[in-house]
C-alpha cells in the first residue's frame, strides 16, 4: 500500500520506531520525526507505516520552514510532558544501596534505593530532552546531530546496568546494539 493520502502533521506508527509526526513529504518519501529516533525518511511504499491521526490540510499557501519548525517545537514540548509514572522493581521497595570502601576503617554510605532510582530516572529523562534538543537544533548540521546522538546512545548503553531497578522492560535503557541488559 502506497502512502499518498498522508499529509504534514499526521501522526503515524512505525513497527520498530513507534509513534512519530510527518514533517515533510516528497514523491517517494514520507519524512517523520520520532521521539526516540529523530528525523527518519520512510518510503511511501513501506507497508508497516500506519496513519493514526490525520495531518493538516494544506490550502493554497505553501508550508514554509518556519511553520514546520513551530510544529516540531510543539511536538517536542508535548513529548517532554510526563508520560506515565516509571515504577521501580517491587523487589527493591524499601531497600538500601550500600557503598563500602575497600579500607574497612573508612565509613561506608547507605542510600535509600528509592532515592537512587529517582536520580537514575531523572538522568534518563534529561538525556531524552537532550536528544530532542539536539535533533531539533537549527544551527547543528546533520553530521553534528548524528555525532551527538551517538554519544547519547553510548551514555544510554553505559546506564543499562541499572535496568534491573525498573519494573517495566519498556523503561529500560537501550544502548548501541539496541539490546537492554
């Protein structure tokens, strides 16, 4: 099925990239912005892309780049709003994280695991906002965006150790290989 009845602003769902917003169209390609994957070109002949909400009907005036940027900013602001609450794995409720120095004469530290988990979630959320800001930044070229995105992905990979703390697998950090540990 070819996507010829789609318009700018339409919300679409991709089988692996999730929900995104159409920001540009050309005869062969639908250009979609995804929260987790940034700007992605998708062939109009790709059968896995499904329209879940219609876009705007463009009248006689052509859509200029400033309107597209404004629409993307609105989508990014919407995506920064809290989604659903992130739950810590129940087995750690009320637990503590104990940090012991190698030298037994030195005092260690205990941290409530709930506080530690909250800090991890805050880091994850701030990385997501950083990703969005990088992808939407008007002064960065595509090569710079890709390079910065790769650093962010590597940071996610470094944080996969903490996936054990999350109740839902959907909340896990995912690194370079796309595998949560």
